[in-house]
C-alpha cells in the first residue's frame, strides 16, 4: 500500500508555525490513508503505556524498587539474570551497583576539587553559561569542566566501556531483512561524549527540574531520517513501534538549538561521586520506554491547536505537561539510594526530572557520562570533540565558557589509552 509522502525540513524551517501545520496535516493524512484513524492509533499506544503505569504504581505501592538494579560484576561476567534484562527492556532505565569501587569514585571527586581549586575556578567563575541549571550563590552546582584527569580516566576506563557495551546491546543496531548491509552503530566502541560535572553541596536548596526529554525538538516530526525512524507510528503499524530500534537514528541532521545534543546516545547516564539518599533531590524518570511513541502521537489528536506540538519548540527543552501527558506523570519514580561509584542510566527517549530539595543532607556529586556509540553522527561530532580536547575548550554542544584553555594540569593526549584514542577518532 503506497502512503502519501511527508514533507520534510532538513534544517529549521523559517516559518515554524506554518511547518507545524503542514507536517501535522500530512502525518494525520498518512495515518488515515493506512486505513486507521489517528484516534485509533493513539489509543493503541495509550493502552500500552497505561498498562505500564499501572504496573509501576502497583510496584511502588508494594514498596518494591521500580528501577532495575544490577551489579557491575554481573555485567562484566555476563550473568545478569533474564528477568532483570526483561525489566530493563520495559523500564528503559538502570542502576549499576559498584560500577566503580567506592574509593575510586571518592578519589575522583577529591581530584576534581583539587583540579578546580588549583586553577582558581571559584574566583574566576562568571555565572551560569546557560539558564538550564541554576547555581547556588557565587559557587556553581554545574561545573562547566570537561577535561579533568578524573573525567577522562572514567570515560576511557575498561569498566565504563563494558557497561556502555552492555547498554548498547539492548538496542537493535541492524535489521538485515529491512536495511541490508546497514549497521546503524558499533555497540563496542564509544565516542567519549564530554559532558559536565555536578557538585551540589550539603545544605543546598534546589528547585529541581521539571519533567522533560533531552536533545530533540521539532526535528522529531520534521526531518526525513526521524520520519523514517518513527515510521511505525505514522503508517498505521503502531503495534510494531520499537523504542530500541536504532534504524535511521544515527545519521540524520538535528535542528540547532541551545539544548541540542549533536551525538546519538543510547542511554544518558551519570556516575555517582558521593553517596546520595533517594529523597535528596535525585533523578526521577517515567520509566516506560515506549512512552516516547505516546509523546510523538499526542499532538496529532484534535484537541491540540494546528500549529502546536504540545509545547515542543526549538531552543527549548521538550516539555512533558499535565495538560497533555498526565498519565505519564503518575509513573514518575526516583532512583533508590546510591553510593559513590554506582552509575545511573536512562534511555535517551525517556521522560525524566530532578526532584527539588531543601537543606540537602550530604553532597550530590555526579559525573555525566552517557553511552554514545560510534556511528556517523558521533564520528562527525568527534572531530569537534578532538579539537576541544586538544585546546581545553568547551565542546560545541555546550556554552562557550572555555575555562580550561589555560589550565595546565588537564588530561593530556599522552594519557589516552586505546579506548580513549578510539573514542576520539585518533585510532581505529
Ligand atoms: Fe535532561
């Protein structure tokens, strides 16, 4: 059955409202032409999501852990039990206990303090480079620091590579019957996506972050590669929508914006550098990996204005709102207590938030390190990452703060191991 083609915009459209009207009508028309209605297709996705919400709410009510938890040693030995793997496939998020030795994580935390203090970071700090995260007084919570020895040691470590590989393997990176000869990414090679550090001190008050999605905005509906990636949502075969299918996700363009992530990440993640209790302003997710399909279909229903994608717009984090997405908010569940050295991971399409905290007990310190496997998109970004690494600059996905350019004790090229060189595209 030939369905009508969709209009697409490979760069941000000049007339955003006009493009939204046009693409929505075309997506609705394409679903109609498949012999199903938008309401019917959305209802399929809604049932799938509501079944998960119910399970999550019941799990919480029984006092059980919603987040799947595995030990690093089970990942390293290939002994993660099938039930946990299955739960990870549904929930799309994971705690890795003992990813690093606690002493190692605490030593990295101390090294970071030493690194920034020696370089008089607090004296020269100019305030937040973007308004995405706030700061406490004159001291930042988010350090725009990318090239400390501690961060690079963690990024190129054997233990990090092993966990990233395990996470990448949850995805389908090739579909020989549908796309012969195409491998959308290499699960065994990471691109060392450089990100920042958060160090939130004892006694801190933080408003947290509302429910949102990272990275993409209107491009999700408007570029040809994303229209192909989410083809099952828009061609009447919604039952086949698979949030773990990497097809067409790793090569297409993204609309530029202050919140963009140029890389493809299978999972976003961080490694704990301090112990953190579950009620001290920690990460939450709506742990339903298929909910992304719900989010992409919701704007096509008739109660949303023709030129509105449920509030999604460029230069703005993808919002998740009571008005449009209420059932997902019921599923929001926080991480359990974590120790320094544990790591926390969530699927790149997953709704997440950070809880507020008043008078925080203990520190809240993390290094953001995602899983960003080698693929055309990440290879392209790696060339700018190499440049930033060699000059101590802020990577191009982040505000141009460049604190480390003059710092002499940065991690040096000669300190790279083979994983590090491959991640930066300096070795095959
Ligand atoms: Fe986020």
